[in-house]
C-alpha cells in the first residue's frame, strides 16, 4: 500500500493538468501488452500497422522505450516530468525532458527492470539501459527525436479526441473538488484509491508512505494509463496519474440504440444518448454518428431540454454527457 500524507497546505495545492507526454510514454505499455489494454485495441492495430510500414520499424530507440516502459511497474520519472501548466503541449514537454541532468537520468535508470524503491548497479543493467546510463545526454537526444516521429505517426491524429476526454474529466474533477473537497474528489477517482482523513491510500504491491509536506499534488488524467493509477513521488513534484471518466468510449465509432429507445426518441437522438456514455465533444459526436455538427447541436438542444443531456462549456469548447435519467433510460431499454 502506498500512502500520501496531506497537510492543510497540501489541500490548497491540489491542481489539475493533462500531459501529451504521459499519453506518449504510456502508449508503449499499451502496445507491449495488448491483452491487458483491450480497450485500446482499435488504436493498437492501427499503430502497429503504421509502425511496421515506417522508418521506425526495428528502431533501436523504440526497443529502448519498450524496455524502459515494462508491462507493469516502474517507468523512469525523467521521461514524464510533471506538467507545470494545466494544458501543456508536447514540444514544451519534450524540451523539458532534454534539460534533464545526467545525474538524474542515471538515478532514474537504476530501478529499471527491478521495482520501485529498489536499484541495480551498472553491472546488472541490460545492454540497452546500460548504454543509456553510459551516454545519457547523447542517448536522450536520439530518443526524444524518435519520440517526436512516433507521436506524429501514431498519436497526433488522435490527440484532439483524447484531449476532449481529458478536458471533460478535468472539468468534472474541479467541480467535485469545489463542491465537496477531497472527500468528493477522490471518492470515484479509481477503484484502487481511498481517501481517509488526511491520507490518500493507493493500492500497490509495495509499501511506502510519502509526506507531501506542503508540495501539494498534481492530478493528471491519462487515457493510455488505463486501467492503472500511478504515482510520481518526490523529489519530483508529487503527481497522481489516473484513467479519465468515459475512457471506455474513446475509440467508439458509433452505436446503434436499442429499438425501444429509438421509438421513444427517434433514431438520431437515441444514438446520441447511447454515444454519450462518456464526455464527448460536438465534433466527435458528429464524426462517430456521421451527421453534421449543426444537426448534432440541434438534437442536443432538444435532449438538454428533456433533462437527458448536460453540456459543460468550461475549458476547450463544449463537452456533453448524458444525465442519470438518461443512464436509467438506456439501461431499461437495453
């Protein structure tokens, strides 16, 4: 069990951000263990095909990333520095990675292939990790260049869809914090997370207790992190990474509503209600249901009036989600 111990100042230092770099790094875990990340199967199939047909096929840097990002456990922290702004862009995050001192890189490489809170000597490292340890800056420059190419190839086109999901989660979480403090915020964050008094407990295979000591906590939703919750401990800014709400709908391309629901609402509106199992933008709904954004907006207005849809206009554009009434309606019609 991992425990994060809060003080009163820490509660005032809770903040939220998302990170394209986290999606990039975590995507290697998804590619390496497709059975565990079946939710992302459409992306995995597409990404593997693109990589196989590209100059990245057989890249030593991609092989190194697969070693650094194993199926479970520790990922070197320097690959995912905590976001310093709520809405960072990938180029700025990669620039921050390039500024990592060699001593930090070497320290973060020591636990690779072992476990958190454990280390191995240089002699015990594999060939790829050992070469990185010996030539940290040169290897890092090559690696970051490859990561930029990888992003452009397999993630850039999907980033607007992922960002919509993350925006919606951040809006939801900030609302929960404002209404009910940390108790409400953490109540439904993740099944492995529990808030008790001033302690946040995270179910892990190892034991550790971390005093936040006024540093606060950054909460980062990550679609590619699903199904896990992960923590970045001091000396970095303490950061909690968790799957966002509605991640199960990320790769859906359209759904057919039950006949009873279609008879009640009409086919398009019924399909909209079913598609809104997770927070979704107008543009994404239009793409998934193959109708115009104007038509989506018109139907959403009717559904809002009927109490079946809510729209959040904070953040990046409008994010829509169905209400508990609509949830019950879909469940009864299924």
